[in-house]
């Protein structure tokens, strides 16, 4: 009797220690007959066969029920490559909403242009990344240094080299000309007569100077003034001719008026005498 018990225990131990005899792809196999398959396989005649590629569950080798991550279930019940890695919201027809920097095209997500956060196609941008602005002329998100509202020409290093009219180079970008500039073109502030440009701002020349290069060097004076040097200091002084003209003209006009007035008085007296 004891020998029988020992033999039964040995048989049970050997049975438990025996390796899994389920066939490949099978997850459950009572009595060595497969009743359930691993993911990616389907059961047919107590055997497991592989589903189609990227298929996690199927009914046969042509009909998929669910797909692996990164794929979606096509209308023909097969798994196709998906846009899920760039997708925020998806369903069986793939993507409904794409991540930032991607836009939806069909059932896929495609990359926006460089430095673009939100777009509807690959030729424009609705919102550029920080420190970038969309330029229709370039068809790209460019550095704010190259803002098309102020910059006319921008090089590849995101530095503006030529500004639009009424703007002037300020470092790597463009700044609006100051109100003191008469005009602002080709990165140069043009000043009104009697002023000179300094750091793209117009400052006054010395008194009565028409054109100067700085606050002390006058190139030539306004009309009726001569350029002189007093103890090394440049000045614009009234010319002698101008002084004489300024004195003679008023005197001459006064004399003419007095002569005309005297003539009129004589005529009036003569008319009274004849009456």
C-alpha cells in the first residue's frame, strides 16, 4: 500500500514538473488541445495561426479585429500604418486631431514648416514658435529680427540687412525711425537742413549752419551768413553785404513811400486851387 502511494506521488510530481506541451502560439491547451491563442494569432482546428502584420486579434488570416499601437484598422479589416505618434485624438479611421507642429491631411498627420506650431498645410503657418513670425514673402517662420513689417531683406543667420522705408537697422533687427528724421531709407536717416544724423537721430547744427557733420563742424552756412573761425571755433556770421542790404532796403522803401505821399499831397492842393 505504501509503495502505491509513493508511486502516485512521484507520477504527480513528474506531471507538474513536465514542460508546457502547448503548441506554438497557444495560450491555453487542456488535454494538449489548444483552446485559446496568444495575441496576434487566431484559433483554427485547435491550432494557432498568425494574424496579419500589426494585428493583435483576428478571426482568420484576412480579417483583423484590432491593431497594434501605431496602426489603425482599415475599412478592409487590415492594419495600416498610423499617424498616432503625432495624433492627439484618433479613431478607427485614424487621426481626428494632430499634435502641435503637425496638420491633418487625409487620415494622416504631416509636419508643418520649420518653427511653426500650428498650420493647416505645409506652405503657411497660423502660429510660429516663440521669437519667430510668419512671413508670406518668405513662406516661412522667420526670426522676429526679420519681421516682414519692418525688414526688407534678411540673411540666413536671422539678421536683417535691409529695412523697409521708415525703418532703420538696430543691431540684428529694424527699429522705426525717430520723428526727427526727415526720411528714412536704405538704413539711413536723412535729416532736414540745419541738422545732422547721429546714431540714426537728427541733432541741430550750430546756429545759422545749413549743412554740418557734427555739432561743431559746419560745411556751409545758411544764406546771408559766412563761415568764419573765431579762435578755432566755427561760426556762421552775417555777411557785410547782407547787413547793408538789411539796412538799405527798409530805408529805400521808406523814402519811396514818403515821395509818393508828397506827390499825392501836391496833386490834392493843385486840384483845390483850380476849383
